[in-house]
C-alpha cells in the first residue's frame, strides 16, 4: 500500500492508503505510482489526479499545478489549487470555459485565457470522471 497525501494551501484534500495514484507531469506525461515505485519528484500539469483508495474506491481531483514526490511508498501531492470531483461547481466551470473561449476568439495569444480554459476543461473532465474516466485524458 501507498501512503498518500494530497494537499493544497487551503486544506488537506486526501490522506490515507491507496494502491494506485495517476497524475500528469509537465514533462513526463501521465505517470502511475504503485507500491515500490522508485523515488520521484515532478512538477504537475493542470490535470485530473486519480487515487484508488484502500477504502472507498476511486477518487478524482482537479489539480491545477504543483508537485508530486514519491519516496518509500509515500506519495505526496502539493497542489496550488485542488478540488475533489464532488465539490466541483459544474455550471461555474462551464461559464469559465465559455468566457475563456470568448476571450481567445478575440485574442488567440491571451495566455491568461488559455490557462483559464485549461483549468475549466480539467474541472469539467474531472467532474465527469465517474461516468467517463477517459475524459480526464483528453
């Protein structure tokens, strides 16, 4: 078993044991952590993190950057912003996506709008992860 902790500046979102953790790193793409994984430190992409908990099945989190560290069967995810799937405000994320898309139609190089769009899309993909786990990878 892995000891997993997912922490944002506001709170601890998850702490417990898990058999599997899936995240996406900035330079390495998707990476899965299982018991016995080699030590690892990486910067996180804006992504959906999946934790297969020892009790409670799969948990999904929208994570907006941060770092993941793995050492001696301990996985620590430090995120700038993170939300549990069940806490995502879908209508708000849809409005943010629409606003970002409108801004990008006016200025395709608007980096702030590009980042806002990516965050909104990850929130929406994570919110839909229960019905479509593959949505987190598009």
